[in-house]
C-alpha cells in the first residue's frame, strides 16, 4: 500500500470521526448510547434529504424515515447541524439551481419551478440571500 494513500485514508477517517465527536457533544442527553443513536438517526435523515430533497413534502416524511417524532427530529436536527431541516433542504435546492443556471439550459422561472419554489420572487430572494448575487446574473 502506498504511504501517501494510507495517510490520506487515515486523515479522512480522523476528520469524519472528529466531526462525529463534535456532533455527539451537541446532543443534550445524559447517556452516551442515546446520543449515538440520535446521531445515527439524524445521519440517516440527512442522507435521505441529500438524495430526495426535491421530492420531500414535509418534515413529517423525514422524521418517519428515521423513526423519530416530528418535534424531536426538528429540535435535534437543529441542535446538531445548527440549521433547521427546512434551511438544509433549501440550501440543497439553491445549490442545484445554481448548477442549472450555470449550465444555461433553462431560464430563471423554469429553474425556480423545477427546484420546488412557489414563485420566482421567493426563489430570487432566497438565491440572492444565499449566494449574494441574483439568479439572473448567472445567465449573463
């Protein structure tokens, strides 16, 4: 095994485990086993969001996927990831929208509709707030 590859692998594992350690510290529970189980479920929920963010109809759907109550899921997600599930989903939608606008295959209203925004105004406002540039600026 090449040393360079081995060191890169070790670094990736340490980075991931350090992230898990920090996330576990954020969960307010007395038992370590409970904290680990909550983090496991939240990671499951995050993976679900990452692969289905355009099809998610609400927080209840995600909470059911990871076997948590809606309230408990929402509270713990915000506690660990420092953002609400809605913000996390919106960020994914905005990242996709940015990629689509850079490709220039669709106009702004088509991208907004595809990414699940109700209207072009809310899309533009969210986009500009997140990227500090209007969506139409990427089409130029």
